[in-house]
C-alpha cells in the first residue's frame, strides 16, 4: 500500500512526490497456520521487488496503521520504501511531514498471539525494512518527520524503529552525501514479546552499515 505504487518491479523511480495521508485501520488476517502476512506501507513504494534507484523522491503525507488485530502480522513502514530485500540506491530522497501534523508515521496497532509464526513491526523515516542487499545513498537522504511507535506485539517477532531505516540488513553499504534524521522518535511504551531496538538513524543494521 503506497501513495505511488503498492508493489514495484521498476528499476528506476524518479521524481515521485506524495503529500496525501494513508491510514490502515482494522486490517485483519485470519490465520491458523505459521504463515506470516506482510503489510508494507509507504508514501512512494510499498514493496520494492527488484534492484532499483530512487531519485528525487519525497513524501510529506502521514502514514498510519491503527487498531489492527491479527496473528502472524508483519508490518513494514517507511516514507519512501516500506519493504525490500534488494539492492537499493537512494539519490536525493527525503521524508517530511505537513506543518499542521503531529506525526509523520504513526503505529498504534495491536497483534494477537499467532499460530507458530511471529508478529513484527519495522519502521523507518525513509525505509521500513531492507532485509538483505545493499543500500547506496547519493546527494542527500533525510527524514524530518516525527514518528510515533505505540504498537503492541504479542508474539516473538520483535520490533525495530529508526529515523532512516527500521532494519538495514545485508552489508557493504555505501553512504555518499549527507544522511540525516531530525525527526523525533516517540516510543510510547508499548509491549513487545520479542527483541526491541530503536535508533536515531537505524533501528537494526547489518555488520557493515
């Protein structure tokens, strides 16, 4: 789910800007197995399925997930990319929030106990979750949106939140230009059955970030 495209196989995403708000409310997945269901939310691309370059892209809309009740529910939320496991280049990409908004990213959902899977929340100002592959940045990448993290995960998956990326997996990342986060990260004291991490730039990173 995204302001431009929910699922992308494009290799070049250029000049995309979104200002509209997106809210997922009471999304429920009925699961009796260990299958994990991923929901990716972003201003530009929800899930990026191929190696790609994002150039001159920006989001200022509010991204919000509230009142979700489901087992094996995995959320990936980011201003530019919700989730990916591919090599990504970000060239002059920025996430911000509207002047009258309290937050740019809001997570307030609750997950129930699963059936052998896990519940996870990964969120970042720019990328929610990059599980593998490398991240290359050029000519400035930033987040200035305040983020509210108040979801409750009742299974073992854990949560990771960051000003730039919630999870930055892989290794050998190449950072060119300025990478900055000026947004406040508000952790609301919600409960997590698994591991929990939060960072000004990266909530969780690979060994060569």
